[in-house]
C-alpha cells in the first residue's frame, strides 16, 4: 500500500498518539510510578486504552524505544489486578 493511498486521518491519529505518549513521558520523568504521583489515579486509567492499543499494535517495540516511561507505565498497569483480568493480548 502506498503512502498516498492511506487516509490522512491515519497520520493525524499517529501524531496524536505520539503527542500523548510524549506528554506521559514528561509527566513520568520525575520518577513517580504513575502519572500524578505514587498512586494509581483516574488519569492513569483513562490513558490505558491508548497504551493497550500501542502494546497490541505492530508498533509495540517503537513504544518501548521512543517512550520508555510510557511503556513502563503500561507494564505496571498490566500488573494491577483490575487491569490484569482484562485482555492485553488481543
């Protein structure tokens, strides 16, 4: 499939994911395990669907490489019992 045949909305969506993950990396750069501190919050829960999609996509290694803090947050969320019951594998 050529780049010209892909909808421009795909590229807009990718840009929004990258913007979200960059903001998450910035928020986590201080060393806190969660977005707003030491405890899991609604903010973390709200972004998990995006993290899940990134982990399930063919771009999972890209997330690990380009947004390591965000990738670590997703791994921590996978260990939380409420999230662990949900499918992270598809």
